[in-house]
C-alpha cells in the first residue's frame, strides 16, 4: 500500500516501469491489477476510482490511494486541511463548517478525532522533518496545540522541499500533501500515530469500501 500522486497518467507510467515498491514483502514491485470501486469525493472534480496493483514477487494486491484523499474519508484532503486550519485560528466546529462548506456534524467528528492526538501528531511530523531535512530547526510551541500541529506539518514540508525540491513523488510538496503521505493517509484514522515515522517509505492503507466522512 503506497501513497501515489494524484496524476493517474504518472501512476500508470510508474507501474509500467516497476518503480513502485511493495510494502508487504519489501522486495517486489507493483504492477497494474484492475481498479477499486469508484467513489465520489467531495472537493474532487471527478469520481475517484483508485488503481489496484499486485506485487510481482509476493502476489499481494493493494489499492493505490492518491495523495488528494485520506483513508475512509468522503472529503478531499484539502477540505479537511482547511478545516483544521480554521480551527487553529480559533474557530469552533460550526464556524469551521460554515467556512469550508461541510456539515457541522462531519466537521465536529474530524475535530474530535484530531483533538485526541494533537501532541502525538505534532511529535510525529517533527520526526518526519528531522528524518527528511538537514539541520532542521524545531519550532517553539505557541500555547495553542492546534497551531503547533500545523507548524510541525509545515516544518516537515519545508524539510522535504529543501532536500528533494518543490516537487516529489506525489507532486507539489505542500503541507497537506505531506500530511497525507507521511501519515499513510491515516491522519484521522483510529490508532494513528502508533510508532515513530519510518525514513524508508510513505505507506498508505487505502480502502475501497465505506467511509467515516
């Protein structure tokens, strides 16, 4: 299961060239193996039909989740990130919902899930920054844990850009894309983060089934 760029043409070229490694066995590469069920994602122009791939060595299949979405969420990652940004500016869930145009109950669920793990998420992304960057300066805390999380993600994005340039394997290196890729799409998933970030990959656990909004 691997985070892939949003451009399906580039994904296909990488599958054909055998440059997407298998996260299950660590030795094989993935090749095209059909598609997962198409889904409508609010905030994306077209219905999302994730590519399915199969390892040429161990034969395990995976769904490739574009960096534009999070695991089991029916809204684009950009919308969710915008909601977290408004919350960091002091907005409650109703104000956040009004700004991003998402039902208040859905936004409340996002914020509650994130509120359970703010310090853990901050530490995770600072770890990503240290692994990816050179002489990374850790930002001071601000007294607002929400702002501190966004600052940590922005620090990680800056470290990735500094080392690899403004465009990487998942396209333009932005805070929201780094948040998706480095969390393996699990930014709002139960049980994440559970361990220190790994320097070798940006895994993702896509799901072709239902979503948690």
